[in-house]
C-alpha cells in the first residue's frame, strides 16, 4: 500500500489509474471485475482534494492471499476494493 499519511481524497492528473488497475487484473478475488473495467472503461473520480503531498492510499502492487494474513490482509483487501470501486 502507498504511504497513508495524507488528507488527499483525489488523485493528481498524472496518476495512471489504468496501470494500477491492470496490476490487480490477475487477482482471483476481483480480477474478473477489474478486467471488465479495463475492457469497458472505468469512470473517473467525482473529485476530491489533492493536497499535493501524496495521492490517496493505493495498492501499489498485487498481494496474493499467501502473502498477507490477519489484519494486514483485511486492510489490504479493504484498500484495494475501495480503490477499484
């Protein structure tokens, strides 16, 4: 996950949402949904605030179910599902 100390609720214009989504396309939990988003196109965020220091917390790479457990796995899944949504 990206560095979470931020008040940003919007991604900067230079942020590549498609790239981050494509990294999640192989995950068995949400990969089919992500692949569909990539195929049909995703909706841009409705706005928010970009404080400039960091974008909102983001999954920076895929983490398989064998890599994390317990609370770490739950937090990763929460953040990733929120990002995908």
